[in-house]
């Protein structure tokens, strides 16, 4: 049950920063004009912030990598517990049955 829940969590969307230049038009429209060096610097800072955010989304506390690790652990626990159940379980059936099949005329 835990493995199924974790497998659904893998597909939960994670918000990402994709457009690091979303406010460029506003910066270019103001007077005095923005220097190209300022635009390049802002792009670089925005790009670094987006990369940092993406890395945190991938390997952060509830990131995709953490979800996959939790899924692998849950599946391993499931397999080990099923193996122990088979290995340590009873070898006899509790109520043996006897079935007679008669041929009808």
C-alpha cells in the first residue's frame, strides 16, 4: 500500500522556474534605458536562481529523487516481507479437503 502511494507521488507536479527573462520587456521600456551589461547580469542571476530551484526540486526534501528512493525502499521492504512470509509460513494447509468427481450418466 505504501509503495502504491509513493508511486503516485512520483507523478505529482513540481513547480519549476522556466523563464528567467520574464520581466525583460518592462526593464527595457523604462527610462533611462537599461545598459546591456545590466541585462546580461540580470539574466545570469535569474538563470542561477532557476538552476538552484530546479536542483532543489530534483533532489530536495520532497524532490523526485527522494520520491524514487522512498519507492525503492518500500518495494524492497515489500519483497523481503513477502519472502519471509513464504519462508516462515506454515507448510501444511489448515483444513485439507477431499474432492470426489463422479461421472454422470
